[in-house]
C-alpha cells in the first residue's frame, strides 16, 4: 500500500503544470482502484493549510471535499 502525503495532494490541488498533472493522474489511479493507497488526518491538514495559504477561502473548500 502507498501512503499519500501532502507532497502529492497539494500539487494536485495547486499546480497547473506537469507536476500537478502527474499528481492528479496518480490520485485518479487510486480513485479508480488501480493503486491501493491511504492517507491521514495530518496530510489532510497540511493540504488544507497549503491551499488556504495559496488560494481564496472559496477555492480552498473544493479540495477539502475531495479528500
């Protein structure tokens, strides 16, 4: 099993370049059941903090719902 931390989740939500695309493709593979992975509340907190730091409040709610 693969552990997903903020180094994957944050770029998936914030980066519009190739690193963000790669992170989104990875998370999509997990969602589709092609890879087995898990995460934690700490990673969730790190992603929310990172998104709130770099985006508006409204934009920061969307990634929280997908976590």
